[in-house]
C-alpha cells in the first residue's frame, strides 16, 4: 500500500476543482496522454474512463471506475490494466487557506509475472505518485492550473 499526504497553499474549493478537471490531468500525471469517458457522468460513482499513458515508448491503457465520490471530501476508484488491478482513494482536508490531500493506493498483480515484479514496482510507484502530487501542488499554487 502507498500512502502520501501533501498540503497545498490554496483553499479547498480551488484545489478540488483543479484536481478533478480532466484537462489538467495530463499536466501533472506523468505519462498520461489523454482521458476518454467510456460511460456514466464523469466523476460520478460508476463512471468509467479510459486513461491512455505513454510508458517507455509504448501505449498503455487503464480503465478507471469511480467507486465513491463525495465532492470536496473524498473520492475512490479502481484502475485496471494489463496484468494489474489498483485501488485508489483521495481525501481532501479543509485547512482554511490551505488544503491537505491524503492519497492512498494499493496495487495487485493479476498475472504471475506482475505478481513477481510487484515488490520492485511498488517503490517506483510511490516515487512517481509523490512526484505527480508535488507537480500538482506546484501548478495549483502558481496558478498555472485551475478548475
């Protein structure tokens, strides 16, 4: 399991809106090229989205399904892709002019190869998630992305 907490020097409403705006995602999530709505209202429980990544010169597609969503408080989902299954949760904490973001994710291999590689991948995934959240923080605090 990966757990990360950061604090963004902006109010909750602004941070939440920037975090959930689909056009912002490729700007702060490493490798993400685009997102495509598959079904449901984007962000609503049950909605499915295709996420297209460029990883080491090849295209990787993941399907995200939203499993919980309470605006400006909590969201959760499942990401599934070739040989992988991941759950993720994001909690937003209102701290007045600042906002805490608590991110938790759990990756599981669905193939023997992925299962064997998971201990090595976990450290890289934590580092990548930290970098993505730090990029998000920098872009929101500088005003480069908004909701």
